[in-house]
C-alpha cells in the first residue's frame, strides 16, 4: 500500500523544546516538501528537497531544520527558535520537483504551550 | 516570494447552486494544479492544466487555464454536500516549487 505517512497525528510540547516530525514515503519519489498550514493562510512552504542529501529553504524556513539522508525520509525539526510553532504540518512528495502532482501525508497537528 | 491570489476566501451556497473559485498570478505560470482538502483532512490532487486556454472537465467540475497563463478557475455545477471542503490552486512561476493560493472554503447548505 503506497503512500506517505506522518507521525504522530497529534503532538504536544512545552515551549523551549525542539521537536522532530516524521515523514516517510514509499512512492519512490525524488522530491519531498514540508508545509505549514494555519487557518486562513493556505499552505506555506517550509523546506523542500529535490534529491537525497540536498534541500532548499522555502518561504518560512526560519526556526526549522530538515535532513534528507534517505530517499524515503524527510524529517522536520521545529526548534525553540520558531516563534509560533503551533500549527498543522503537512509533508508531501512528488515524482520530481517540476510538473508533477504532490501527494500529501495526513499531517501532524503540533501544539506548543 | 511569488504569490498566487485566490478568491473568494469563503463561499456558502445552497445545495444545487453553482460555485466558482478564481486564481490569479502576477507572473506567467508554467502550470496550475488544483487540490481539495476535506475538513480535518489533507489536500488531494484534482487536476493539472498546462496549456494556454486549456479547459478540463471532471463530472460536475470544470477547470480553466487563462490564455495568458496567469489565471485559472474551478467551477462546480449543482453543488452537493460531498463538495464541502477547501479548494486550493497552486502554480509554478518558473522553475520553482509550487506556490499555493490561500484556498476557498466551500460550505454547502442542504
């Protein structure tokens, strides 16, 4: 059963802690993405990766970090430097960066208090 | 960064009425994609348009890409309660990742 998995579905953290969100895909896609979704804001791109061991900042990368050590995995770390980390985080993948549809995971809702 | 503007932000319709959402970019887009996100769910790809003036249909949904490749629309004929959700357009202004509009949230009153 191919697709993208994100875990956990809900995550609660105290302010000042780093937290890592998991994203795994078995679609053999080269490109992977992280988006943040806030009410009324649509999808804002945090980071993206076109290929293993390479990634680029998106529009709102400050306070976040990523790694792409394996094709299947693209974890996102929300650091304590992120001022407003509470949000719905969506991971996506596509065959390649250009001209291809994106497949989204179910998302992780992060709450930081 | 590049922006893709989408209007309206919200639309409430009676079941059976038509619905349209519009997407505009200040720069030419190499393609436009449309996604639907059900309440509590994740975005799901609907369609991609690539050619200038392209029109595609999926049952009651009609998608258009403008002649200048700067605007697009999604029209739903005779809405049903299953159409409820947020519809996003996403375009590529050059060799860049997709830029998503803020979405149009559709409510259908039975």
